[in-house]
């Protein structure tokens, strides 16, 4: 997802104070630093029902969804069915699915029997006849209603009922934080993804209806004046990435020749007035995919292709159907990160999510930093690939100015957490954590191998911090808990203190880290007047480094290589 790069008030949340139950039962222990950082939120039972992988969810895994939805833009309603194919991971007679309270469940049918169910918050508890472990089956959920309307999409989720510049309806949906159960019934947790799915959208015949995956067919609907558009997703997909767009779109196509040997279909669905400009503007997709393939390997979805769909909101990483609303301008709505960089920010960031966010997906909203950090760092990798390392470091410097260090990057787990108080540190700080780690590794070839290995280990899977961070330590060849604890689980930055004492021709540097755990040991690079670089091996205890024939003012702390506060102490 994009962040409010130029409009941070969009991310300043307003919260209701509510009571919380089930903390001890449902929330794993967090560090005391995290608990303090997030104690402004009173989590509710509804948060727990939404965020916890309870036994009622663990009892089954989703294999496939067959989602059929009719979208009535005049009434602002949707209705349809979702066939859920599943495998029983354990024997059960009751499971949980999810659908927001304002949406109706019309029926739940299993083996031709209508099942009983009860509802609490967005959770739907469904009673089954005894199902044995290993059983593979399916049940059909009928639903209808008016999804909540998004107030500031994509940051607030919901239906978007808009009109294009010609006055024709343009309607879409977005639901990253609120979850897909905002509009369709599913097992609404990031932990479990369907292996594939079929999506059929029914709209009035004058509209084009677009969804994820590859186009299958368009046909007349049973109701006169309506048409069905069917799309097939051939890969695992997170529920929040499932989407629709409908309007008076025009379509054009391009091709990208992947290093994996596939010819990737690039499909572009745009409003009629933007048809010609989009043909030129979207050519940059080739540059973006080329850079990402260089670092991470072939584009993840060759069977499903790649789509940009003009949307009535700024952007969103909907898998293989990226929402595009950046007005065909460079940068972020025309404002470039650096004057010499003319790429479209939305195309770059949301395409990065096809790797981290869609192919590699977090298992919990509290770990959303995984995909946002890597995708934001991938922006700098794109710049480095096309414009060089110096420009990439300048780009990272702009990112750094956005870091607030108010809260930890990693959020609490199992609680449907998506309510950061303010700021976008899971994006910018997360990017700088990776940049700092690169310089700590201090071997670019090893770093590129690490990034590639991280991606390929978790491609087409969900991952949490407890799987990702040990892998990074293994690839680095050392336990990096001291590093990740500081940068992911604490808000404030470490502080590097350095002082100098001159004796004759000798300059003695004395330095240490403060505001850190006792085992924090990040080296600091300093540049000398002749351009050479010295490494100061800093810990939480004082250490020294001796230099000759230098004044302390001649030493430059290479702050572009690490994320921390620092100061000369006199």
C-alpha cells in the first residue's frame, strides 16, 4: 500500500476508547517497550476475533475460492456467493468465517444442507456435521448488502462509488486494513491464503469489470442488460488483494520479456480520455520490472500477467491488478523525490509489492512492516539500478526525513493491529533498517545474495517476524537479534556519542552507543580528508580509535550509512 507521503494527516488516526477482554488468552507477550508504545489503544474482543488464529480458524485451510458478485452501482449494493473449498486440518464441528456486521449472510450450504450459524462482530461461527481431519470439501455462502463507503481510499477501506470526468460511474473497492470481509465472506486472516481462485463480476452491460488474475471470458448474464466478467487467479492470494474495478474503460496491451523466459502480458485499463497518454506513460513499467528482476528474479505471476487499472483513488497493490490514480504524473502526484527522477511513484511502489506484499506476504497486520519496508527499500534499489548508488543514497536521504521514531516499526500480533498513532515508519524507517543492515554486512555481493535468498525462500507464502528474522541472521552468519530488537521493537533511535582528545600529533577518538541494549554493536564509518574510510567498532561501552595528524573537525561521520542519532561530545 502507499503511504500519505505528502499528506500525513491522512494517517493521523482517531480512536474510540473501548474495553478490552481476552488479553491474556489471545495476545502473545510483547516486549515492554512495545506494550508501552501501543498502550494508547484499548483493543476489543472484536479485534481479537478478527486478528487471532483461533482453533476455529486453524481447524481448516482454504484451498480455493469461487467468488461471484453482482455489483449494482445505482443502489450501491453487492450480492453474490462464495464457494469455499477447504481441507480439514483437524476434526471439527464448528469453524469461523468472517463478514462485516453490516453485510447480510443469506445462506450457508454444505452437502445440500443449510447450516446454522451465529455472528459476533465480523466473525461468523458456522456449525457443521462432524468433519474429520483430512477431509476435503466445499460449502457455499450467499451474501448481500451495502459495503461501508471508503472515506479516504485507499487509506480507509470500503466501496468507492465515483464518476469519471465524463460523468460516467466508476466504482471500485479497497480493504487492506479492514480486511476482505468488508465486502465478501471468507476466512479473513492474512495467515491463510487460497491457493487460487475464480472471480466472476456481474455489472451492467455498458461497463468493463476488472479483477485479479488472467481474463477468462465475458458473457451475457441471466438478467437482461447485464454481463459477467470472469477472471482466474492462478497463484496464492491474500484476501485483501482481491478487488474489482468497473467503468467505461479502454484497454491496451504490451509485453515484457522476463528473465525467466516468459513473455509477460501487460494489460492497461484506462479511462477513455487517458488512452493515448497512458500508452506512453506506462512504458516505464519495463524499467521497473527489469530492475526488480535483476535483484529478485522473474516476475512472480507470469500466468496471470500484470495490470494497471485506472482507479478513483491514488493506488493499491492489488495482486496483478494494481490500482493506478497518480494522474499520469512523475513522482507522487507530480512532486518528484529528486529533480532528476521522473518515474511515476505509484507504478514503482505498487509494482514492488508484487514481490514483497503479494508474493511474500505477512501473516499478521502487526507484521505489515515486512512488505512495506521491503517495497519502500526496493524504490531505492530501482534508483540505484538505473541512476547509480550516489543517487540512490540521495533518494534514501529524502526517505530519512520522513522518519518520526515515535513507535516501534513492528506492531502487536493477533489483534488486528493497523492503528499507528502517526507517521509512516513501517515504510521509511523499515527501508532504512535494510539500508543500515546492508552497510553492516559491508559486502554488496553478499547483500544481493541475501535479498534474493529472502525473497525466494518465502515466495508465494506468508511469513512472520519469527521466520524472517532468523533467516536473515543465518544468511548474515551471525545472530542479529541485537540489531532487530533496536530497530523494530523500539521507537527511539540509538545515539552515537563521540569525543576527541588531541595529544601532540595523535588524535584519540572515544565513543559509545547510548539508548541501546547492552549488546548493541553497530560499527560506524567515518571518512578522513584523503577519502579513506575508518571503521569505529562501537558498543554500549566506551571504545577508542587512534588517528595521526588529524583534527577532529576533519573527520566526517558517514551518517548516510546508518540510522541513528549522533553527536560530538566536548
